[in-house]
C-alpha cells in the first residue's frame, strides 16, 4: 500500500482532474462511463469491448478517489515532508 501511495504522491491532482474531465467523461453527450455503469446495473454489460470501455473510462475516476484518499491519509507538510 505504501508503494501505491508513493506513486500517487508524484501525480499532480490537476492532472488527475484533467484525465477525469477528458477520458473519464468522453464522449461528452452522454458520458460513456455513465452508459457503461447503467449497462452494468441493468445486466447488459456482456461483451468484452464493453468491459474494456468501462475499465478505460472509469480508470481516471478510480485514480482520483485513490489520490484524494492519499491526500487525506498523508496531508502536505506532515512529518514526511522535506524542507
């Protein structure tokens, strides 16, 4: 877990938000990830390409969740911060 948090420390939050706004929502009308989640909830997500699409478009959102968790766990300026 510490290795994952160390990698997340090097990824700027702005880049993760940019990924969510572009890849996470593309195509924008309606967002693809919302369609795939609806398919998952409805039980119609059966093709491998649909699973790949769900993984691809949800990856930035999952990264954002982990990044926010890492910011809560290790706030900036804590004991790990170097001067």
